[in-house]
C-alpha cells in the first residue's frame, strides 16, 4: 500500500522551540514517519529575523521563508499551523485565521489558550479542525494526553504539580545553597533558566496558565484563567525555606486544581510539601504533575520543565496524532474525534474563592519576647485554627534576633488562617511580619 502524502506544516516562529522542532523533525524523520504512517514536512516558516531563520534552516530545500505570519497561517499548501512564537495578541489573530482556512493548529502557547482558549476551541469546533497543545502545559510531559485518553475512565478528584521550571530551579537553589530569592534568581538568569524580566515565571502567571488548562481537561470546565488565585515566590524569604526544612517540609510553587462539591479550587502559590513526598524530590528545572482519579488512584508524570527539544518532543507528538488522524480518513477532511478539552460537553463549574479553601498552614511569628510563644496557639484557637505542631526557633549565633514561633496547623479555612496571621502580627510582642504559607500533603 502506498504511503499517504506528507503532512504539510507551516510554522510561525523559529526561535528556541521552533528551531528545536525543526531539528528533531529532521533528525528523527524515519522514526516519525514510521509512527505517523506518513512524512511530516515543514513547507513554510514565518520569522521576524529572516537571516537567522535562514541559518537555522540551512540545507533545507523547498521551505518558503517569510516575515508575514498571516501568509503562513492562510497558506494553501499548509495542512497544519505550528504556532511557537508566543504572545496573545497577534498569535490569536494567526491561529484564528488558520482555523478559518480549515487548518489544524499545534501550539506551545499556554498564554494564548489560557486567555483566549474559549474562542479558539469554539472556532475549531465550528470548522471541524483540531487544536493540539501538549507542549503548552508541561513541556515534555504528556499530561494532556494522559487526562484526555489514559485517564478517561476516571472521575478526576484533583491535579497538582510543579509546572514551572524556572521557579523550581530558584527554590531548589534557595534550599540547597541557602541563597536569597534575589541571589537564586540572578543565578537562574545567568544559566538561561530565567528571562531578563522574570515576572511571568516568578509571579506565578505561567504556572497559572498551565493549571487553568489542566483544570479544564480534568473537570470538563471552560478555561477560567481570570478566576484563578495566583501568588508567586518573589517575596519568599530564605528563612522560611530553611524553617520549612527544619519542620520536615520543602517549599514548592504548586499549581492545584481540586474538585469540591461547591465548585473547583484553581490556585497557584508556594506551599510546604512533606519532604518525603514525591513532589518534594522534584529539583532543578524539572516538572512533575500528580493526578488523583477515583479508579486509578494517584498517578505521577515527570519530565523536563524547559528546553528547546523537550518542548519540540511534545509539539511533534501532536503533529504525529494529526498525521494519523488524516491517514485514517479515506475521504475529505479529517475531523478530530478527541475534544480539545477532553469532554464533548462542558460543565459550567464555578471557581471557588481562595478564602473558602481549606488546607493546612505554616506560620512563622517573630517575637521579641520568647515568653510570648505561649500566646500564639491561643490567638489561633480564637480564630478557629487548631495547632498541629508548634516549634520555638532561635536564629543560631544571633542572641539579638527574634525568637520565631513556627506553627503548622490542622486544616483550616484560608480566611481564618489569614485572620489569625493578622491578629498575631498585632501582638505587642510581635517583632516583624508574620509569614504564612499553605501546606499541601496531597494524600
């Protein structure tokens, strides 16, 4: 039987991810063809810097190079648009144009889908094309495929994970080397893990984009990025990282989506994780996601959280799925059978405010008078927060430093824990700001 015609790809962006996609497609073309049942060929590329793009594509024949992304998005010789340029404004226009022209879309652009996913997915459904985005959520980890296919029999109870490699590298260095946040960030920037402007990563926005997409796939809800609770690690102190370690925990920036009877928790924030937990062992720029299904129990997915070729791996996996889809269609255009957000019918689940979230909490209360430690559990109890453990911590070698009351609570409403932190901060003996972090045991 003759091999099907190649899947023709137009690519917008030939930077880190685009160049990696090009390299892996060329290097592994025989294995990819064997898995897809047909070749996958890049026929058009749009780039801002044409000279650099030509250098990346050196030796390629028959690839049309242009600085006009819309030309690629609407190109009559393109079957699938790969959008790896990033951003949310122009990228939205390119993707919608490609969909309107009957082209499938593969993207690693989590911001685009988190902010405009509802519009993009609706347009794809109208035009009978697929939007695939494995590389947008956890780089090399096939978590979207796991939720949409491997775990499809389950009622998903929660998804939680480390989905930003930059912040995980920073937190690892703060713990292992005792660095401050600023010192660890500078090291991450020097090594290329963090951008010159790191706000997207360190303020939790990137992780929130990914958690939003995970929640939509886990629970069949619309993309609700605007409703997510987002905190980053910019104000995290090295002292709290060290105190967490003393208490038997490690600090991680987590993205959490949990289904409750009243709605869905959708939150990103730093949290203490027990040192023996699987997520506590995820170091450097690695990512990991845990999924709790009612039938499967807890499953874990681990892999590189950044990088050119790890992201390319996910992009090409999506292309292979589309190549297979079209191979199986004997007539006309192939219509995707797997919905982009895992469910054919979405449930309009509300996102719960963080004040209603119930979890354990860590508090560090600096006290000028060590005797005032006894007041801490009384204040917490008055706010409806029960103490699980309380440790008195003095800074070694500094007799003038405050004594710190380190508290881990039993599960409590976030609103009550916040009120308790404010009350503790108002104690006459309090010698500074009270630190509060959530504790996630992920049982």
